[in-house]
């Protein structure tokens, strides 16, 4: 194992580990009075320089959003540089998710009539280099050009250049009739996971761990889809239209699960495989919130997957373990920023954070 191509990657991982915020920082951030106090706490951390740079163009939540995304992307770029030849292909396929997120953001902006200025700060990018540049062919100028187009149809047509035409163009006629954007976003997600799972085929013998990591993510998305569908009173057909293939929760079993008479009964049917879901029942009974289900499911998945990934330190798994931690940190920081912006009570905000509980 001394000759493993991931010996240097393990060193890179250990060097990056201290740049993650400590768990006790989240309580202080959640208890701040406003966005200015959040920025002050983050100034001495890895986010400080990016906050200064973002402040030249953006203010308030937008400046924090840009800084958080820039740090996130820079970490990903450092990790992909540390991957072996086979590992790079898998990581590029994984990091396409941020191109997908950016494209989804732009399509939604066009559907809702939001301006370029309202949308650009949410693009997942690092200065002038978006996450997708390490993973695909799209640059930040490409995303800005898409934002400048007048309609969703124009955006979808332009995306043919980047390989998304076959996914989006067949759905434009239906969108013109219904103005329902969800089929387009679902199609992008399905294409992404199909391609990603194909990329996680065996090369060096350790990719199966990453494949299980990916399948558990698909499962979590599908479980939340079922809960949201049941809470919103959606039909089985509407839920199946958004169901993602590739997880261990098969599409064939969804019909039986969805016969549940409500969310609590559905949780009862699912908790044998996803026991963390029961943690969300008290909050749901009180105010009908589904957020605790998502938080508990994500936390349980993170704990289980980190344990499995870290069991294979001299492999691509060590890189994915840091990617997972970086994603969780980004998610928690964004929860804090927008929680403060919209007046979420401190106790509720603290309960929603994941890093202090993993």
C-alpha cells in the first residue's frame, strides 16, 4: 500500500481538514444577531479573504453566498488535482452536479422572471472559475450568457452546445403548455445520476464504496420525494414522474409504500430501512414540518457514509469523504445565513444544523 497513488491524496486531505470550521463555531454563528456578525465570525477563517473580495461587488447575504461558494469550489479543485487518473474521471462526473445546479437555477430564474442580478450571486463558482470547469465544459461566462437570454426556451436551446439538448429539448413543448418546470429539472437530475453511476464502475477495486455512497444519496432524495408527495397530496403518478432511478429503493416498491394514509404511516413503512426518519415525527405532529425528516435522514446518511469511506483511506474514498464534509459545511452556513435573513428562531436554526451532530 506504500505505493498507492492516494498516499499523497491522504496528505492533501489531512492538510485540508483543519480548514473546516470547528463544530463549536456553528453555535456562535447561529446565535448572531445579523449577517454582519456572521461575517465577523468568519473573517479569521478560510472564508475571510473571499468575503473581502466578494464585498467589492456584493453586499449582505449575496456577499456571504459568493464567499461560501468560492471556498467550496476551491476545495473541490484541490481534491480533483490529487485524484489518480481513474479517480479524476469519477470525480469529474461527480462534480457535474454543480453545473446541473447552476443550470437548474438559471432555468428557474427564467421561468419566474428573475433578473441576472438577482440570480448571479447564487451560481456555485470560485471567482471567475465555476465548479463545472473542473468537471465539464461550462465556464462562468457561459452561465452569464445563459442568464442574459430572454426566455427559458432560449436557454434550453443554447444548452445543446454543452450536451444537454437531448435531455431538455423534448420537454419544451410540454413546458410551453403547462409552464411546469419540474420535468426539466428532474430530467437533468436523472441524466446526471445515470452518467455518474456509470462512471463509478470498477477500475481499481475500491469504486464500489463510492457507488454505494451515491446510491444512498439517490435513496435519500427518493424518500424525501415520497414524504413531500404524501404531505402535498400528490398522486402516485406525479411522484413517479420525479422518482430517480439508481438507488436501492426500487421504483416497483413505491406503489405499495404510497398506499399509506398519511406521512406518519409512510414513515412507519420506511423506518425499517431508514430508522432516522422517526426523529422527525414529533415536529411533524406539531406543525406539519418536513424539515426535521430531511435533517435526520441527511445526518444519519452522513455518519454512515463517512464511516464507510474512511475505512478505505488509500483510495478515491478519502477524497469523497472530504467532499461530503465540505458539502455539509456549505449547507449549514447557507442555512445560518438565510435563517438570519428571514428571522428563523435561533433554537430552530440550531436544530437544523448538521455538522454539530455528526
